[in-house]
């Protein structure tokens, strides 16, 4: 599979392109595009946090802890006092960086169901719900952030599958099919994990933010026309503005 530097570079590059495209289409503001880029890059590291000795698990949880702490400060700064904010920030950071990390190490298996396509979508839905319910963002922006997490996650899985094929030696490695998969049924535990993932997808999507705004912003005829309009110079003048 690809190493940490490759995952980080590719995820960051792909996220920059997608967040820049959303900005050009005026789906997000410049500030929202920056956060979308960060979330997409983080999503590109997320699949490997189930490896107890990987660089991703250290960097990933540090980034997640800091990101959530900063967002809590921005959202709650007008509600709580400085002391309350300090205590809440410390609790959020420690809870994610140490509590959730240790729990995750105990319940996850590297290249298990956590390394799969449905989990990529699961993370996107979770992020959309958190942004909408906890941080009070509108449904459109919440789904943009959720999509960015899923996008980065899928980029990671595709990259791992790509590295499973050795073109130089013309061979397929044993890891082929262990990253970009939809289910795992090798053991009883794998079957249980698969069932939990799909049940969670259905349950969480039922309480997720409304999707009509994001569908209209990204998949409508108007959205496509807007994308084509920003894809190339509309007046045909390249680099001569």
C-alpha cells in the first residue's frame, strides 16, 4: 500500500482541486473552502488510523483533536466564559486524542471493514450530522464537509488498491481487494462488523440533514452549467485577463 507521504500528498492535492472547484462554483465561501480542504486531506489519512503503529494514527488524531477543539472555541466563544472555554477545549482535545484513540485501537483491525467504501460514506454522514446539529451549520455546508471527508477517504482506498498492482514486476500483491471493498465476510467478526456498518448507514442517514440543497448545488442542470462555465475561460482568453 502507499506510504504516509504519498497518501498525504495525493489527498491534499485532490482536496485542493475539489474545494477550489466548489469555491469557483460559489457553493462555498473562501473560509469554508479552506476547511473543506483540511477535512478532505484528513479524510485521506483516516483509513489508516486503524493501524496501531502507523504515522497516520498519530497525525490523524492530532489533527482531528485540534480541529474539533478550534471549532468548539469558535462556536461556543460567545456563550461561555474564558475559563469555561478553556476547560471545554481541554476536555474535547483529551477526549478525542487519548480516550477515543485508545478505544479505537482496541476495537479495530487494520484492513478490516474500517478500510472499506461504505465506511467512507459513513464518515461523511457522521460529519454532516455533527456539523449540522452540534455546530449549527446549514444543511448545504454540512454536506459539503461530509462529502469532503468521504472524498478524501475514497482517494486513500483507491490509492491503496493502485499500489496493490506491481506493474514493474507484473504481479498482483496479496493486498489487492483489501482496501476498496464493500464488505468483509471472512470471519464471524467480519460479518458482524459488516452488518453494523450497513445498519449504521441506514440509521444515520435517516437523521442526517436534508439533502435537497446539496443535490441542487452539485447535481442539478444549473450546477452542471455553472461548472462548465468555470471549467474553462468563458471568453476564450487564456491567461490574458
